[in-house]
């Protein structure tokens, strides 16, 4: 990859992750967060990242969404009834949570804190409202916004994935416009045009290469 194209992929970066600045108070681990509209390629990119850097611990979220074909309990999500989810919220068991396209999603608190305490890099892959909550509770975390090369390409990817019904696709695209407008809040904005290039940029942002 030419240096020029690498620079072009990284649309905006206020800071590259600085390990010296990153410990969360008494917790020695580092907290990274990746967000961006549904269908932009967060899951794809994170899977590729973890394959190359297995030391990173990915938080598994709780959700009230029904499992998609092939999704496994405890691996992709902890699938919960709404009443169970609400009980978790009431008990303070979630680090953050938000409603997205008609379903609730949240990050179980205890495993994140345990992994950070053990000194592992922790990665959250969550939507905008959750990212904002995490920014308040972990201001030294490093937050990356993943952007599509265009809105038309985002729609092609959501539809091409083939996992959502038309109604869900419409809700996700509506939500995507709101999320894209918030990109400037993040420590870095990365365009996922070419996947390999985006992966290299992500590794650089996270101080992994
Ligand atoms: P998200 O987790 O953000 O909802 P996914 O990882 O499920 O998105 O990706 C949505 C679709 O886009 C998938 O079919 C995936 O294979 C495809 N995709 C991801 N990254 C790229 C890319 N750089 N170029 C083309 N297609 C991509
Ligand atoms: P999906 O239904 O496509 O798996 O996820 C929908 C959206 O919910 C995605 O933007 C994803 O990043 C987000 N999400 C997944 N887990 C969490 C979570 O724990 N908290 C929040 N706030 N969002 C999440």
C-alpha cells in the first residue's frame, strides 16, 4: 500500500492512541471503542483485527435483538428478553446501554472492568449513544469512528449482507444519517473503503504496529 493512499484512508485523526496517557485510573488496561453506522463494516474489521491481535479482548454485548442466522449465544451476543435486559440495567450491570432500531444493546460492566484490571487491551464495538456514555465514564479511552466511502455504498453493504428485513434496513439507514453527523466527536475517523487498508490504519491508530 502506498503511503499516499494510507493517508487518504485516514480522513481525520485528532490523536493516535498514546499508551502513556491511556490507563483508566487504577485499571492498567487500555480501552478502545469503535463505532459507525450499521453496515459500514465494524464487525468485519474487528474480526480481522482480532485474528491478527488475539491479545485484544472484545466485549460481548447483551441485546434484545433476535439472533440472526449463524449467531451464537455468548459468542456474538448474549441474547436477552427485554425484562432480563431491564433488570440488568436496574442492577447497574451495564457499563452503557442504548436502544437502536427498536432493540436494546448494552455492555456488561464486570468483564470489561476485570479485563482492564488484568491489563488487557479492551475493545468495544457499539453504537453512538453508547459511545457517548463510555466517553463520560472512560474519558481516556480511545474512540474511533468508522465511515463508509459514501452513503450509497453503505446501503449496498447493508442490503448485500442480507441479514435484515426491509423495515430494519430503513431504520438503520435513517439512524446512519444521525450517526454520520456525529463523526467529528471522535478521536479518529477512519474510512472503510478497502478493508486491508482500513485494517492497517486501525492498527496504526491503536499503536499495534
Ligand atoms: P457492521 O458490523 O458495521 O454492521 P458488517 O461488518 O456486518 O458491518 O459489514 C456489512 C457488510 O459489508 C458485510 O457484508 C461485509 O462483508 C461488507 N464489508 C465490510 N467491509 C467492507 C469493505 N471494506 N468493502 C466492501 N464490503 C465490505
Ligand atoms: P447489530 O444489530 O447490527 O448487531 O447491531 C446494531 C448496532 O448496535 C451496531 O451499531 C452495534 O455497534 C451496536 N451495538 C452492539 N452492541 C452494543 C452495545 O453493547 N451497546 C451499544 N450502545 N451498542 C451496541
